[in-house]
C-alpha cells in the first residue's frame, strides 16, 4: 500500500528500500582501529564491507562453541603477516589452519634465523627486467617489493634434512599434517636453541597449541620439493589423502563453524569443501580477496555462491572484503580483538 507525505504526494511502494540513510565517517587523531572500523559502518561500498566483516569475525571469535578454520594463501608470511597469524593461533582464535607450502617455507626460514628484506621493484634507469637480471646474478629472490637471499633456502634444506625428515623417516608414509607438526616442533626447538631473535612463527605456534596445519598443495613449494627429494633415497613419503579424515571429523563435530579465508586458491577451496561431506555447513564466513567474481574462478567466488553448494548455511553471516590482504587482515584482526578482548 502506498502512503502520502505531508504535502499529499503519493509515495510508491518500496519492498527493497529500507530507510537506513548513510552517515559520514568521522576520522580524528588518536582513534583506535576498532573506532575507525565502527566509523566505516556509517559509509558505503568497501568501507561498509570492512565494517560488516569485522562484525562477523568478532562474533565468530566470541562464540565459544564455534570451530574456527583459517585459510592462508598468497605471500602472507614473507610480506610481514607472520606474527598476526601466529598470535591468533597462540591466543586460541584458530582451530585449524589451511595454508600453502610457500608460507610454511618462509615461516621456517625466519624461525631458524633467516630474514626477508625490503626492496624495490627496480632502480634508476634500469628496466624491471634488467633489475631482476641483476638480482638473479646476485642470488636474490624477489617477491614484489620483498627480497630474500637464496642462501636462506640452503639453510632451510639443511634444517629439513637434519631436524625434520629423520624423525618422520622411521614412520614411513605420513600425512602432510604430520609433516607440518614435525616442522613446527623443529622450528620451535631450533629457534629456542639458537637464540633466534625472531619469533618461532606460525608452524611452531600451531605445534605448541596443538592446532593442526593442513597443506593440501605442499608439492607446490620448496618444502614439497625438498620432501620429494628426500623421499628418493629414504622410506619417507607423504599420503595426500590422510588429512581428509581428521579435517572432516573436526568439521563434523563442530557445534557451529566459521571460516576466515585469506586469499583464494587451494587453501580456500580445501577449507570450504570440507562441509560437503558433513551434515552442517559454515555459520560464519569472511573472505579477503583481490580477485573478481566475474572470472568464474574460485579465488574470486563470493561466499554467497558457496552457499549454493551447501558450504555455508542458508542463514550464515558472511561477507567478502575486496582488497590487499596485507592491509585488510591486520585491520580486521585488530578491530575484532578490540571488540571481544
């Protein structure tokens, strides 16, 4: 039924319109991150998404009955997000981590004394190609604007062969989660033994907190390459299917379940597909991605699309934040922590 305003104008029926006018974000010096994100709630477009994501994530973490799955793709460890993730694990905000072999590789390098360095894409009159050719000659690997000397990979290889693989060799074929657990143990022990200034990191935090790490595409990394090479001359091997049962059991036994998806790729899908073989689905979901949904690829697929597959409950609270995860992840974590702590 239509209505009339004070001047007698007949107002149209508006089923889709809610009178919830936007405000204007107020920014001032000395604001906390949580206060800033609250101001985002007055605004629209990406700001509104960040506000909703922080709200959902905080509710997820505050729910004592919620099992929280976190997926971590992209170069998050070498670009400085390592402690954000390890602190979440140590403080009990992650029940299972699904990540890449690359993140675990760079995590271990820092745990045993290696460092990543600030760099530039290219210098002076050199083209980007010429700059990278120089880095090749100098044996320095580049990840956008982050540099890593190649000798750190030799140190990592020795770490695996001396501290990680021998302990697993006696067991023959093991799960990838077993490899991740052993890596965390070794990282923790060497970090402490050698007095490394840097924190022991993500895998160590997971080992110390009894949080499983799943790395379904471990072969796609230096860690996987080294595991394969070691397997050529020993009885050590990995069972790619062995992790499916404990991960599925964790989802099956969850009273409620939530997921924080950082980036896309295999970790995102491995985390979501777990719900396809359980009676339930995710009750909360937040994802951070820079990939567009229009390509049809999984990395940019919305969580609403995941709902159609039965990966999210019909009434699940979920949102997608489009942006650089090195910017968005600390923002969301800080805002959620401020609210619940």
